[in-house]
C-alpha cells in the first residue's frame, strides 16, 4: 500500500474472514468480534470506531447512514 493507511472497523455483520484477508494485504482492520464489541447498539459501534480513528465497514446502511449524518450536524 502507498500513502496513509485507512484504518477499518468491520461491523459484526461483515464476514470475519475479510478482516484477516485485509490484514494480510497490509490494511489496519479490526473486526467487532476481535474488539469484544458484538451485540452493541450501532451508535456505540460508530462512537468506538470514531474514537479509534477507524472507518466503519458495514452492510447496515439503514442504521449507520442516519447516525453518521446526525454526527456531522452536531
């Protein structure tokens, strides 16, 4: 990889094997299960990712897009 690395936080609905594949290719990827954060509310997941400086990778756009938009308005 070139340039600054993107730090990823994979939501629990993402296949955990993708985390390992990303790591093998040099990405800083962390899965919710590996962080011990499964079963938590989406807002808590987003807050954790933001605190860690990570972008959230999720299929759950129904909940995460409104959360992300509301955080940019604050």
